C-alpha cells in the first residue's frame, strides 16, 4: 500500500530511491531488510519483500524500522505533502499522521 501510494504521488523512481535509502538506514537494526529487492522492470520500479514479511501476523519489526526511516526522508524531501497524501489511505492514516521524527 505504501509503495503504491508513494508511486502515485512521486513516481516509481523516487519511491524506489526513498524506500531503498530507508532500507539501508534501517539495515543495522533489521538485517532481513538486506533481502528487500528493488529493481527496474519495463520502465517502472518494483520491489520484492523479504520472506520474513510473509510469515508474521501484523507488521514485522523490520517493516516498522523501515517505516521509521521513511517518515523523516519524506519530511526532508516533501515537507508534509507526502504524509498528507498518505493519510488518505485508511491503512496508512495512523502512521502518516504520527509526529514525524527529525531526520538524522
């Protein structure tokens, strides 16, 4: 959902850059993010999630760490624009509305 909503607003190339950077920043806390694959396919970027994401009930800790890194990047790059856009997605509303953490 997050990928699709960001790609709607920013395009897949920018979404890939943001998610990739956030994954690299979260990698020390969540080594399974090393399995996250982002690649260009037919002029669009796509992703493959780590297998551990499929084997959990609720959001896995690695996903929470990834989201914690995405928020400050979005604020740094777009101000509140992207977070306001994401608040329109019911499943992302609570996360997007949370106070952003200052970018490191």
